[in-house]
C-alpha cells in the first residue's frame, strides 16, 4: 500500500475548473472517513483538492497521464485522482478511467459516468480508484495487471463497460472504456450535463429582453387574441416546434457553435458527431427552458392585465382558463422568435459562455487555433 512517512496516505483530487472542481470539493468532505472505513486496518487518508486546468491544450490520454504523474511527483502525493469534464478517447473507444498502479494515478472522465446521479457516481468511482491503487496489485507472468472485476460505479445495465487497449509506452496500465450505442448515449448525456444547459437562460440577457418585450406587447394586441383563439392544438404545437427550432438554429449558426472536423478518419467524424449532437441538445434544452419560462411569464402578465369584457367584445369569446393558456402558449412562440433574432445582439463569446462549460470552451478555442498550432487528438 502507498503510504507517507507519517502513516497517512495523501490523496490529491486534481480537478479541472468549474464542474469537476465543485464535484471534487463535495467528495473531499466525506472521502477520508469513507476510505478509512472501507480500507480498514487503521488506515488513514488525507484528501486534498487542487483545481487547475490540467487538460489545457490536449485531450490525449497518455499526455494527460504524464502531466498528472509530474504534478504528483512535484507535490509528493501518494495517490492522484484527476477529474475532467472532457470526453476522452482512445482507439475509437470512450474512456471511463485510466489507472496506473505503479505511479498511483487515476484519470476519470466525468461524461462517461452519464448525466444522472453524477455526484454519487463520481464519489463511488473515486473511492474504487483510490482503494484499487493503495492496495497490492497482482501481476501476471508478463508483469501486467491481472484481470480484475469491473469497478462498481463504472458498470451498469445502461452502458457496457470493459477493459480497453493500453499502449506499451503509456503510463497507464489499466483502462476501462465504454462502447456501442448505449455507451455513446451515456457519454453524450454526460457531456450535456457538464455544459449545464439551463445557464442559457441567464446567459442571453439581450435575447431574453427582446422576447419578454415582444411577449408583453403581443399579449395586449387584439389580433393576437383572435389568432390564438383560431389556432388548433396541432398548429400551436407546430408553432412551438418551429420557434424553438429557429432559436436553436440561429444560436448555433450565429455563435459559430458547429464543429467541423479537419480530419477524415472515422474516429474524427464520430467525435465531430458527438460534439455537434451535444451542442444541439445543450442549446435545445436551454431554448426549451426559455420557452417554458416565457410561457409562464406571459400567463402571469395576461392574468394581471387582461379584462374579460374587453377581450369578449373583441373576440366574441369569454375569457376563461382555456383562453388564458392558449394565448400564453401562442405568445410564447412569437416571443421566442423575437428572442432568437435578439440573440444576434449578443457577442459570440456570450453565446459560447451560455452554451458550454469552461473546459469545452477551451477545447473549441484550441480547435479554432486560438491557442496556437498544438495538435489535438
């Protein structure tokens, strides 16, 4: 077992900024006691959280492992578990975790854990990684780690996890990956979760201001009252889909969020599809949150401002709950179109900031050449 001279195993959680750091800090509050309880034999653990962009400039797992090893050696840590919200790839597979028992290192890709119960899954993954690294490692005849049971947090019915290929020159000696459609879906959901799409609402202030102003004015217009009453439910649904779709497309095009691969390999094309799908879902969820919010605000505004006698005299229909809901629904679609056009007033950086996590923004800046000509794999 790795243990310092004071009889305490020093565990460093090296986390990328933003969401990985938040997760690491929450894990660190309870990790020492849980590790001591699970390890037994009076073992003690000192857990430290270090937040720094260790993935800056590269997504190459061997390079990242060397960085982690150098960082751990400089600080004299016993165990280093690195957490990133970037999806990592190797030999066409999505990496869950890379382990180096010789150097006491683990590299965990959070998107591979999926988007549900991420904090709990990440905590269990860190616990399993640390306990696996501090214990004695059995080796086979060729000095390689013997086959081990799959770590519990990584395995599940919804994502097949299995051992992946590790190069002879790599620092890692054990790798777990996900593959197949279910594994792809799990990573995709994890990427969207890391981007936190609900931040789109607060990030697009000018677009929302345009949408709210449009909604407030449209709610008072008698033509809008007549149109909303004449539209059937299928047409209202079409208006919703069209307005939200327009907003998604406009944000992606105007903010230059679409990723175009410069390589022609199948792996590069698959990676591009993964990033673009996560972009559409991230912006789509954010747009839907905006739409629902506009609908609620319009409904409250209508309840406050509309007069039933004036409404009935203009439309020939009494103002009941159905009319309030239909009007708010239709106005939300109109306001969403105005919000999409208003997003053109936002800077590209504001749109990217609203749509992506810190790590994803740096990755896209790098791919666009903002950080020089360093290769990205």
